[in-house]
C-alpha cells in the first residue's frame, strides 16, 4: 500500500537516492547533499510539530511516498509555507510594452521580463520527485495531492495564494537554453552550479549577481525565447496534474530556466473543494471506488489510497487495513477526496 | 581662393548637388531641396539674430571665390535637445559580484541617455570631392572653433560631435541589425535618413528604454560600439588633435562615438591670437603648402569670414594682407583679425611668430 507521511531522519539515504536520479532543477528545493538534506528533514519535523513560527523562519514541510509492504521510499513532495522562506523569492514577470510612434505610424509590442519579488511569501509547492516508473500512476497523484489535503486540515498555516515552479526546458546535453542566453553572462557559472547554490546558500547571491534591470525578450536567443514558459518533458505529468488541481500558468517564470510558475487561489483547489471530513468506520470488503484518504494532525499526518465501500451521512466505510496504514481507528475523523 | 562665410540664399543649388553626390552617409545634409532651403533660412535667421540664441543653427559655406561656387559646408548647432529629445546610449559597466562565491562579473551595458541636452554640437561637415586635400577640410572644420571662441556666450562651455559609426558598403550597420531592427522594422539606411529629416526622436520613441546588456548582443554588433566608419577616421583624428575625446556616449543607431571638448581647451582656441590688418601692395605668394599657412578671421558675428594666409604675413602687431584677401574678408587696414593654426604644426614653431612674441602665447588670448 502507498502511504504519504512526513519525512523522517531514517529516510535520508533513500531520499538521497531518489534526488540523485532527478534532473538538475530540483536541486534547489531537494538537496543532493546529505547534511543539507538532513537539515531539511529536521526543519520539516519541527514545522510539522508546530515548533516553527511563520514570522522568523517560515515552516517547510517535506513528505515522502512510502511502499508500506517494503518500507521503500519512492518519492518526495514538499510545501514551503512562505515562498522565499523569509528571504526574497525571485521570478521574472513576463510583461509587454507598446513602442509606438504616431508620427511614423508604427507600433510594436515589445516583450519584457521584469525581475519580481511579487510571489515572496505565498505558499509554494516544491521538492516534488518520484521514481520514473510511477509517473502518471495513482501513487503519483497521491503524492502530489496529499499535500493539498494536509493544507485543508492546517489551513491557517498557509496563504490564500499559492504558486509552484515547474522545471523548464533542459536539453539532453544538460544545457539550459534560457540560462545560456541570460543567466550565464551574469552568474559566470553553469546552470547546475547556480541551481545548487540557490538551494544551499542564502538568496543573497541572486541579488548580487542577477541583472537588476528588465530584459528584452527579443534580445534573447531563439532557443531561449522558445523555452520561456515551457515545462521540461519530464514534468509534463505533474504540470497537467497541477492544472487539473486548479493551478494556472500566469505571468511568472523561473529566473534560471524560464520554466512556468503556476498560480492558484488556495481555497479554489480541487482537492480542497471536493474533499470532506468524515468519521472512520470499517468495511469487510476490499472493493469500491479508490479515493484519497488523509488523517492525523501535524506530525501524525498520513495519507493513502483506499477503496471506499460505502459513505453514509458522515460515516465512511473502508477496509481495516487502511486504518492501520493511517494509524487510526473507528470513530476517528478522516478526510476523503475522489481520485 | 577659398573663403568661409555664412551660408546664403543662393547656395541652395550647390548644396543640393553636393548632398546628392555625398550619398547616404551624411544624415545631417540629405538631398532634399525643401529641407536644405529650411536649413538655409534657419541659418540666415541665426546670423541675423532674429531667433533665440539657443535655437541657433550656424552654417558656414566654403566658397571658391574665383569660380563663385560653394564647395563645402560645416555647422554648429547652438543647443541640441531643446525642441525634441536628444538621445544617446551611454556605454557603462554593470558589476555583479558575490564575495561568498568569489564571482566578479563586469558587464558592459548601454544606458539610454539625454546627457548632451543643452550642449552645442558641431555638425554638418561636407566637402566636395574635388576640393579634398590641401588643408581645405581643416579650414572647413576648424573655422568653427574660431567662431565658438569669438562668441562663447552663444554656445555651451562644452561642445561635441557625433561621429559616423560603422556600416558596410550596402549601408548596413551591425549594431542596427542586432538591436534597432529588433524594435523597429526598418533598414538602417531608412532609419538614418528619417533621422536626418528630423525624425530621430520619433524613432527613439520606438527604441528600448531599459539598459541593454552587451553580452546579449552578437560579437559583430559589440565590436562596432564606439568605433567610427573608416571614412570618418581622418575627421576623428583631426578632432582628437584639437583636444576632443570620446565621452562614453554612442549613437543609438550605429554605435558611432560622441567626442567632446571644453571650448577653452580646444587647440584652435588656445593657440589663436589677435592682430590688426594691414593691407599691403607688396605681392604675396598665397600659393604655399597648407603647413605654411594660418587661418585668419574677420571676427564678425553676422558675416564671419575666414581664409588662409602664409605664416610669413604675420608681424608683431599686424598681419599683412594682399587686397584680394582683405576684400574676401571684407576688412580694411586697421581692422582687428584673429589668427589660428591651420595644420597641427601650429604657429609657435614658426620663426615669424617666435621672433615677435617673446612673452608667450598667453597674452594674446582673448
């Protein structure tokens, strides 16, 4: 059975193994270094426990997808309660200016990328990684949406607006067209290095090295222009899932690879709107429509997939095996959402 | 004999012929009769002081007196950027550095600027091919510094010149192709022509206002920023020898450099000296090489005239003029004149001057 739960210190090695198989962009939110990851897990546990207050060091949650039969970790997913985590969060805002001359009878639309901190402090979904063979499966959907169910029961920790950065275009040789046309000139390092720094270091280096002025899109290379707002092939299932969830591409792009930044109103997310709190009861049959089921507050949070035999009024009947996975028992409150 | 004098009504035909043969390079003097007529009118009003000093356009003609033909033109615009907006790019440097990472990157950057606003510009120089050489170009260009010197209150303390930037034989500019065309659907030659017709600020409205980071431009475009067209290299050298220097500004279209100097530092101004005219009946051989001649002006605001004389004509207090030179300058014996070197060799090296002015040049300066 697949289970999503808070990451624990014991998960470290398995998470590192997954992080190593993912492409570069992820390293900014899922460290590939043991000590950095250990710190992230520790911070996540403190966040789940409510020991971190939003003001000084905003909570950051890291979930794992576990195969309960084998104990294997198959993926990770995270939430940063406040994008930037107390520091500025950088994006490019894609905007347009009309350059027109009445006298000459000409008018041209000029696209401009403005450096922006507008998304700073909105709740950010991040750190999503999963074993490639699970892409597009129910487990994949469980891992991504479990976070939203967690938010539903801990709504006060999160903001009304949300965002998620999708990895942008990276070619097979590892080059990133947008980076090569823009960032490289100013950061004087390759994409992977910059991306790792952005995960490890304070964001100060971005403030120091990023060009402070707006960028004319027309001066970028053609490959870079084409890459703007395009998701990396590997992220397409996630990109589509998030859009079904209610996220929409807006005007923001990642500053490094120009991947799209999706935005949503938290209270309009499908998993929030269509999920219900119910009372847990037993069912003898292992049949029924497969649903997401989440239970437990804070560090007790668990989310899994279960067949739902029957729902009656406030009562939900599911197999007892599901109770065990959730660490719950009859009469407890759970949250249920359709797949 | 060649004489500098203010542009006149009857110069139109000669000007038009000159502009036609000059081709596309000279944006300040397009082959357009109506526009040329306007410029002549503007210049006439300027010399006659019928318009505000800051609106002045001082255009000088180089006339071959024997042939009664205008063979060159040069000018000073009293102030730029007052009616319309005067644009340049400033070539500066953006530094991005991170101590933490040991990264220190210098990025050359173009910033749109209006820094030359309210400054006097020397402009519009064009000399007929038949008359090139023999110091004629120097006379045509340097006469303007004598005028600036005499009538400083009409001009800014600093003057500048925009030098023509690099373009190929088809009139294509590498900077325009990399930058201008991205914002403005037009060939360089067309944009250049429009700008000569006074539409430069309209075009500038279409140009990028935010800084341009040069690493984002192709090498071919970066290479021409601040560089002059091969045909303009001699003019640049001449201005440099007068004390003009690149001031960090470049043309927004072709990247040609702007050079500037303070009027009091210009060599022609520093080395000028005053004399009184003495018309002499002694025969004077005017036909001497350029480096043995000096410029002589009649110091008139309305009817400014300059020609050249052999250095030997300079005396301690006077300068000897044959009657035809006095007539060309429209002066008589006793009238004040001002002298300035024509070639870079200067006046101080010449025996006639050295023997007569032992106290140095300073006391001769106005």
